[in-house]
C-alpha cells in the first residue's frame, strides 16, 4: 500500500479562475502600498436617540469633532481643548 503524503507535501497545485485573489503588486508593481490606519481621526459615539453607533470626525480647523446620527441625522460635536481626554468612545444624549 503506498504511503499517503501530508497535505503540506503535495506539490500539484492548480489555480481555479475566479477563486484566486490577485496580489496587488502583480496588478500594478509601481502602486503605492495601501495606507494603514484611519484616513481622518475620529471618535466613536453611541447615539442614545436611535440606539446605534457612529463616528465624529475632526474638522478641518482641528478645533472640534463633528458628526451626525446615522439614522436620524441629529448633529453632535465635541470641542478639542488643551486639557482633553484620551477616551475614544462617547455617548450622545
């Protein structure tokens, strides 16, 4: 009876069109690597009005974080000051 090889020893591997995920470097080798982290700083917010989470993004002047409830569009903002906080999750009433 022939010895069975473990799966990691099998050398005959084929690619099935449509199932293989393309490597971005193969498609465009000169493209810049994808950015890591958020594009804009944000705070996470629990909107009590609609029982949902959302985000407040820092404004262009970097004086406050501004956002709206994703369901009812209620506007919220949080000022940025010298004695701020390290918290990233807030609750909007």
